[in-house]
C-alpha cells in the first residue's frame, strides 16, 4: 500500500480512526483555543501544529467554519470542539490556566519568562485583529513573543508553533 499521507512511519497504512485512538493514549495536557472572528487561513496551520504537538483538544470559538486546507487533514487525528460563544468555551476550562498569546496589550509579558502549568490552554486570535477584548480580559495570563526585526510580531500560525514548543519544552521534554 502506498500511503501518501504526511504521517510518521508508525501510522502509515492505518485508518484514521486507529491513528486517532493511538494518539489519544498519549496526548499532552495542552489545549489550544482559536478565536475565529474572520475565517482566518492561519487556523488550519494552527490545527496542523496542534496535531504535531499531540494536544489534548483544539477549541474553535466563534465561527465554526475555517480553512481546513491548511490543516492538511490533521484535524482527523485530534479532537476539535466548536463553541459559538466565549461563555460556552469557558464552561470547558474549569481548572485550566488560560494563557493568551497577544502582543497588542499592556498586560503582555515575554513568553520566555513564562512558567507553564500542565493544565494550560493557549489562546490565539485572528491574524488581523488578535484576541477580542472580551476574551483577553478573561485570560489568566497574557504573553507576547519577542521580536528582533522591524515588525512588531510574527504570523499567528508561527506564534502558535513557538508557544506550543515552549510549553512542550517545559512540560513534556
């Protein structure tokens, strides 16, 4: 069988359900929340990265539809929950630390100074508008990724990868 899916050898030739089940047995405690206010292409990239870090769950807050092409079918291997409202999302987050990754607020502190807790949910907003003030106000902590060039920030998909790696470096590795 010539399995052309972008999978590690361990999962080649296996049906999607079997891969999902195998990954579920070793998920990390990290959860990801994406506030989808403008049908952002970057959401697919964040989902793909969430699969790479084998996160517990991805929450989509707001619009349910997103560009799945960027996820490259990795959404089949992890649990994705849709929440039409912030309140609905918060009901699933009891006992978790909500860490917003956002550079457009005075509350933000450098990501490299963050000491993550295992039960963390990283929150990301849209590329253009970031996280809404309503959700940002609820976050327990707000972090930004230091930039050394002329732009103030990196792309939200890249930011998600950096933040997930920092969590993994501290909690998993």
